[in-house]
C-alpha cells in the first residue's frame, strides 16, 4: 500500500465525468467525502447518484462500458489515472446493493466468501465470520443455523447478512445503494440503526431516495440533479436552510 | 362485457383441449409401444446377445453400446457446451460477430440428423480413417448435441440474478472467479437438468449413428476390460450398433423369425430409458434447486 500523507478524507473527487457511450450521465462533480461519517446522496431517479456511487469502487467500469475522466482520489491515488488493483480497492471499499441477494450458500459461507479470496488464513476465518456477524448485529439471530442456507432468512436479515458479507474483508469504506428500498419498515429501522453504529469504524456513502432517511442518519448530504451536484452541505443545514432553489423544491416535495 | 367473458371462456376451453390432445397422443403412443413390447422384455432379453438368423436373440450389446456412446458424447459435449455457454453469456459482446455465432448455432441445431450422420461418415469415418467406431459416433453426436448444450448453459447463466454477479465482483473477485464461484454453482441445477434431458435425446438418436458408429457390433467379451483389445466392450475404435439403430435394422432388413418381437421389446426398453431420463431430470433438478435455495 502506498503511504501518502495521512489523509483526513475518504475520497476527494474533482471534475468527475462519466459517460455511457455518447450519453454523459455525470457532468463534472467536485466532492470530498469525510472519514467516519455517513454521507447521503439524494436526488430524483436518473440523477446519476447510483452511477456516482458505483464509480467509487470502480464497478461502473467493470459491469458496463462506461468511460470516465477527472479525479477520484482514494488512498493517495487517483484511481482514474493511476493503476489501482480492483482486488485491493474492493477489499477496502465494500458495497451493499438495493436488493438483498445473498449467495445461495450457507450463512457462514456467505460471510467467509470475501476473506477467502483476500488471503486470510483458513483457521482465522471462523473468528472473522463470528465477529463480522456481531458487527452486523445478526449473530444472535443466526448463531444456531450458521450452516443453513442464507436464503431461509427474512429480507431484513438477508440485507444485514449482505452488509456482514461486505464487512468481512475489513474495509474502511462501505458503499450502500438504496439498502432499505426493498425492505419492510421494521427491517428498515434495523438496518438504519446498524448504519449509525457502523460509522464509528467505517465511512459510509449511502444512496437513498428517501429524504427522511438521509435526514435521519447522515452527517452530510449531497443533492444530485441531472448528473450534476446541486448542493452539498451538512445534513441539518441542507434540509433546514437549503441554499439552492432546486434543493428546496426537491426537499419540500415539489418534484421528484 | 359479455363478449369478453365469452372469449375468455372459449380460450380456456380451447387451450385445455389442446393440452389434453398432447397428453392423449403421448399416452397412446407410450401405451402402444409398452404394451406390445413389455411382454418381450425379461432379464434374458436384456442380457443375451442378439442373433442374426435364429429366434430368441437379446439386446445386451446394443444396450451397452447405447450407454457407452452416450457416455463419450457427454465427455465431449459437456466441457464444450459449458465453454460455449459461458462465452455467449458472459464474454460475447453485443456485436456482429456474436450475431453470426448465434446464427451458426441455430443452423447447427436445425440440421437434420441424417445430414450430420453423412458429415460424420465423410469426416470422422473416412477422412481421419478411424472407420465405423464409437469415437466417430460420439463425435457426430457431439455436433448433434452441442447447440442444445450451449443454449442450455447460456440460458442457465443468464437466469442468475445480476445482483449475485455484482456481489462477487464487489468483493474483489475477478470476472472468471465470479463465474466459477458464484454463477456456475447458482446455474448448476438448470444446467444439470438440461444435460439429463439431452441424454434422452442422444440415447434415442439413430440417423446420425447409422454411418458413423456403424450397424454392426463385433463379438464382445465383457470380461475383457482392456480398452485397446478388439473384443473389449470398452474399445472406442470398434463399430457399435446402438439400440435405436438395432430396432431400425431389425425392422427394415432383419431376417430373424421373431423380428417383430425383438423390435417391439427393443422399442419398449428404449422408450423406458428415455422416460427415466426425462422424469429424473425433473425430479433431480427440483430436488437440487430446493436443496440449494432451502425453500
């Protein structure tokens, strides 16, 4: 790992542009994401917030033919210009998706999946699995059936298992793409409480289409519209005193 | 309103009728073949050699040949089909070359099997000089079966939810490792079902084998397991008449007095084996699916 100056941010993004073919979806975004905070990305559907999130672990380049330019500084490197090993990047930056989709394997296997490829010794894996499941506040609910299929869990438990799966490679950063949109209200509360606890150890970047969720659990909020960053501020300030008319229109429910 | 209800009812009745017709045809056919043949089938029939002139011959060698050619066909087809399916589902870009490959696969799938048999005769039997043999037959059947296998594997892989693939990639797995550790295990039940179903298809195929595996079987010594001996059943360079080819041959040019009985019995055995393949594909596939998804 390159040792740069000790950085007090998780990401520094400058003039980020992303296109799918001729269609540009991110139009020059500057944003700094602080460590050990929950940063929420909000905006109407199609505003580019999910694409932006997928750029932060390079997934946008892996799963589609997108092209990008600008700067995403992570861990002392600009991952757009310099060669960043996707294995290392994704060990340090975990990701949780919209739909809870555990692998069709046992609960234990799901959590052990990441550590296995990152060179963790076999004898250390059981301890990592237990600790990670505890971190995801799932261990007590599943400790008697670790070796049963993960698909037997409830939707909320499955999503917390997916969070555990992402935590098991001991990342610093967790990217979450609308992690509660497929969950019922009770499971949503459980996952939100978990996110609040996670920020002690992790930096969380959360895409959400629920403004209330951003207001409840995030420290900073970025408002995206048509691939541009309209406003970025501390969450209280952004919701109570939006500087931009567009932000105000969106958070007061006039569109979107 | 009244008319729409009527149309809905008519559609239901008509479609149910068509389904019923299919079931009736199948049961009638199976009933006919089995009722004629089942009385001929006994342990002796299954385990004695066929006879060229006298009555009372069995189908032992032919039955073995059918399974043995099936085995070699699958040894060739499964890796090729998997590789093709993985390529088409995961690596092929959406461009003209892929469209061309797709047309090739579809054309191959719609070629009459007798044409494939002639191809096998020209290429495997004659051009390579291997003669009528199990190997030539299995290679011909591989061409026959490959398009189905590629499509089965491709569809099975495409049916895996995208989130699972992304889940693997997001943990730092490479594309290839994601395919082997996430996609293939998830697609395995459908792939296995497809393989067993195509076993039934291959097992019953006759036309492609007439001029590739041949219509005769040398004297076999089932005690000789040296695969290079000419009288060993395991030798893949020997000609091998399969069960379906045998039924065709006995019926069309047989001179044994009990040829009807042998053909009927052979057909009953053939149909039963294919039925077992089809039913086990369903049972085994859904059992595996349940086991893997714990639902």
